[in-house]
């Protein structure tokens, strides 16, 4: 586990990048026109999971109920 606040925030930012990318990919699959309708629910579930995780990570970084400032968190 991270031993100090700086390391903790670096780990959280890396998780945030990962969840953001996976969420973006889920959105692309959801609206690509190729995903069968019966799999759309699965993809939507993935999107919700990544969105909820992203929201939680943002709150842990000190951004409750708001988006981080432009260019702030994802550097």
C-alpha cells in the first residue's frame, strides 16, 4: 500500500486513468452499432461500474460531486 499521501495520490490517479479509459472503451462499444442488443446490457453494466469507480476515486482525491479542474487530476 502507498506509504505517504503523494504515493497514494499517484496510485489513485493511475486507477483513475485506467477506469476512465475502460469507461471510454465501453461507451465506444455501446454506440458502435456492432454490439448486439442483448450484449448492450453487459456493456452498460461495465460502463456503470467504471463510472462509479471513477466517481469514488475522485472523491478520495478530494473532488466530491464535481469534476476535477481541467488538466488537474489526469496528468
